[in-house]
C-alpha cells in the first residue's frame, strides 16, 4: 500500500475481520465526519473475547469449579500418595522384619560364640592354673628331690668326730649357720661325745635348711615339719628359752657377738632346738637369730644347760 503524508489508516483486529481502510489526506474534509462517527461508535454491538480476563460473576463460578477440580485432583493425588506410602511402608516393614530376623539370628550366633569363647577362656584359665600348679608342684618336688640328694650326699660326708662338726658346718652352711667359738669348744668337750654325732648333724642340717627357709624364706611351717619327718624320721622342736633360765644361769645363756662395727656385745641364747629327755638321746642346740644378716648363731650344743628348775 502506497501512503502519502497525512493519510489515515484504520486497522481492525483480526476478530472483527482484520480489514485495513485508507483515508487519503486529499479527501480529509469529506471523510472527517464519517471517520469520527466510525471511530467513536466502533466498539458498539460487537462481541469481544477477553480470553483470560473474566468478570466478577463469571470469575466466582470459575473459582468454584477450579476449587472442585483442585479438590478432586488433590483427593486423587492423596489417594495415590497414600497407596504409594502404604506400599512403601509395607515394603519397608517387610525389609525391617527380614533385617530383624537376621539381626536376631546373628545375635543368637554372637551370643553362642561369646559363650563358647567364655567357656574356652575359662577352660584355658583352668588349664593354665593346672599347668602352673603342676609346674609349681614339680618345681617344689624337684627342689625337694635335689634337697634330699644334697642331704644324702652330705650324709656320706658326715664328720667322723664331734670336733670335725665345725668344719662340716662351715663347708656346707656358711651364710646360714654360724658356730660361736663357745659352741665349738663345747663340741670338743668329752661330755659332747655321749650325744650321737648323726643326730647332731641332722639337727644342724634342719636348722640350716627347712627351719632357715621357714624363717627367712617362703617355706610354711607344715611343709617344714613334713620335710623334717621324711628326711630325719623324727620331728625337731624349736622353742624359746624361758627368761627365768637365762637369768638363772647367764654365764651359760649369754655369748659375746660382733653385731656390726664396734665392740662385741652380749646376746642371749633365747631359742633352742630340743630332742628328747633321755640322757642318751637328749640333744639341745641353743642359738639366737641375727635377722640383719639372716644367720642363725649357735652358742651352745649338744648338752642340756641349767634351767631355773633343773640343776
């Protein structure tokens, strides 16, 4: 379309035909009235489609219908969602039940294994204790056998005379027994010859081994007495000396002893080993304990000393 300056174009919407009318500028005076009338009266008696625009009355109906559809859709979606949740819940419940069964089974197996391990541990502990007890018993038996062997070997080397007893004690029991010079002198006296030399040596051997271990080691009294009966076929009784006897005859019951540095001091023979009351089988060994050095100091043997009642 060729246009000139001042021409007027009337463009109609597609819904009203979509025509285009041209009013040339040269005919403006003639077309003015018809143009004004057409423009001012153009919308009259025409149907308009407002598409997505609604009036209030119609909008209410649309909203009610939309609400119903939304509610229906929501109910439908809720039903589907409930069905989905129910299925999921059922599936999860089944899986959880299967897991619980597996867990219970594993717990039972674990409990059984723990009980078996506990039983094995208890059995091992009992076995260890038995082995330890057997080892201790075997070591004790071995030590006892070695002690018996040493005892019988020393029995073969018993001194021939009473005067040789000090050398025998020094050879085998140094560090455990100490024969005081007074005791050595008494062994050389003729009165000592009456007492059996084997009995004296057994008593000295007992003091240096079982009795010494009972006082300074870990040997209990019952075991010491049992060893005494097995080795010597007799008990040796060790008891304190009464203070009355020491006061009654201090010259016999006291000896000079070098305890440490300085001058020797007097010590009481406050303990004695005794065997029998028969003059032929009577034995007395009087001594005291040097606990600092763990030595038994013998000051008188083998005769009975004076007491407060025996002269």
